[in-house]
C-alpha cells in the first residue's frame, strides 16, 4: 500500500499539506512554521512548563516525574515520528507540539477546573448571557449555555488549556500562523474518541495537527502509567503485576467487543513488563506509532485522500488500528477514573490545589481592587509585608488596569462584546488576574500562597 500524494520538489515533505510561503515575510529566511516554533521556544510561557505539574505533583524527594515541559518534548518526538513516516511538514508539527500546552495552569487539570469556576463566578456574570452565547457560537461554533445551570455543564468550553494556549499566542507573540493556532486549539482530538466528545473543539484542519494531537494522547498514556508505578501515593509503587491485573479488569469491562486475549497480550508484551532498560517504552511507542502509520495509509488509499483539505473530513483523518485505539482509550479512562478520581491521595491533592489557586486569585483581587494608591500599594496598618512582596504587588497592580495586549485576544473580545453596561473595566481586571495566576509555575504559585498566608497569620 502506498501514500499516493506528491512530494514537494525538495523532497522535504508533502507539497500540498501547507499552502503558505516558504519564506517568512520579515526576510529572516525562516518558514512561517519555523518562525512559530521559535517564538514559542523563546517565550516565558514555554520555560514555565518546566515547573508545572503533568500528572504527579513533583515532590522534592523525587525528581523523575514528568513535568509539562518533558511531556511537551515527548509529544514532539512522537508527533515527528508519525510525521516522518507520513511525509508531513515537520516544522508545522514542531510548532504545534511545542505550543500545545502553553496555556496549561499550575497543578494540571485540577488547576484548570478551578480557574473555570473562577471565570464563571467572576466574569460570566458581568456579561449578558444571550450575547455571550451568540458571540461564542459565532467564533467557535458551539453553545456554552445549553443549560440554565450557570454554565456548569459547559465549563470545558469556557476555560480550556488549548484555547488558553492560543490566547497566549495572540497576546504575547508575533504573527503566529492560523495553521499553528488551529492545531494547538484542537489538540485534544484523537481518532479513538467519539466525534462529539466534549473535550475537543473539533477535528484539526491539518494532518500535522492531527499527528500532534494523537502524539499528545499517546505520550500522556505512556508516561502517566510510568509515573504511577513510581509514585508512592498511587498505591501501585513497583507493583507491576497488580497494576496489570487491575488495568486488564477495567479495560475488559469497559471496552465492548475487545478480545480478552489481545488486552492481556498488550499489557504483558509491551505495556507493563518489569524490565528497567527502557525496552518496554520503546516497544510500546514503536507498536503504537506503526499502528497509526499503517492504519492511516490504508484509510488514505481507501478514501482517495489527495488534498490537505481532506483533513477535516472525519472519514479521512489520521487513524489507528481499532484494537490498539480501544486499548489506549481504556488505559486513558483507567488513569482518570481509577487513579485520579478514586485514590484518596490524588483526590486530596486536587482539592488542595484548587484551594491554593482560589486563595492566590482572591489575594490579588483584594489588593488590586481595594488598596491602590498612585505610588504604592496600601497595606493595612496591622499587616506587615517585606519590601520585596510590596514591590511585587505594586508592579502587578501597575499593569492591572491596562490591557493593550487584550486587543489581540479573540477570546477576551467575546466577553467584551457581551459585557453589561459599565462592566468593561471590571471585566479586564478579572481577566488580568486569571491569566496571571494561570501562567504561574507550581512553585511560584505556592510562594504567593505563602505570602497571602502571612497576612492571615499576622495579628
């Protein structure tokens, strides 16, 4: 079977995948997508990923757990491996993979969920509900007010790390291409999820974006299981056999029609063996990547894929062999349902993470809204903060009432167009705090939390 799509004249990929100029308009000699990747790599948001939680909050006693940054590097590697086999544009894959988690909050998905609640409580009530729904639908093609339950059923649309990553590109970086932004926005898509899965914003419009999206899911499943095995609190530390047994039982009962023999074979052969030389990881990733490549070639041949415009057609996307796709879906659900939502330590960790984020948000809102002078932050007389803390508060508040960069933020503009009368200033102030807190690393967030606690502790 062949991938019957013409190569570009230089043999560097598929000419038809991207309809952009090969040179960037500023005369730098870079392609558009190389420019995008460079902007991302040298950004503050990218560097902060080194200190943001992936699955396990990194304790000082153990430094081998993945961070958002190491996750991003693994996503890039897997996406490039897929793209190389399918002859995709490697520079576009780079830009999407490197930028896909720029907007992730501290403390992983627990932090994201709390910021969703904060945005609903402090921002959505500043808007006309009907206008907000109409403007959101115009921009993204979805409704966020399907229920009257104060948006609770649609929080994933209201504040999502993929969407937030695009907002960072719009506010902080120069001329990021539409293909890169689309791929980052839609990176939660995967071929083994239902088309109407509420965690996605639709099918990515390029095959490079689909490769990066699949790589994100594969990398997460791969390293999350490895981190669980190394985490004392997961109740599986070193217990490969117990984890294999529990995963087999869960997948067997939750994935309809998947043969038990295949589940056992995957778990034993290349998913949870006990060797320590890296062989299981290599075999696992090789197996998954080749499954994606082979299934995609078959799908492209069967459906006569001959244009990049085919990517959004659900029958013409990148695919994965059914059994492996179902197995990965089962693994993904096992991690979420039987680890993160069921083991007490993970539940407690997420509860604390949400509380810390709320305290820090309220801390900045308190000072920014009440204690502002022209030259210094006014601290109540019975509270003493050292000069460094006061300087930090002062510098934040100086930028608090300005928001020139928000003119490029398409998500913020939805809320601005929906704002009730006289609420524009309060709207941008709340966004400013939410975005500042969302951008913090885990360690910096805890540092600010301790500052806030000092005010509470002093009498």
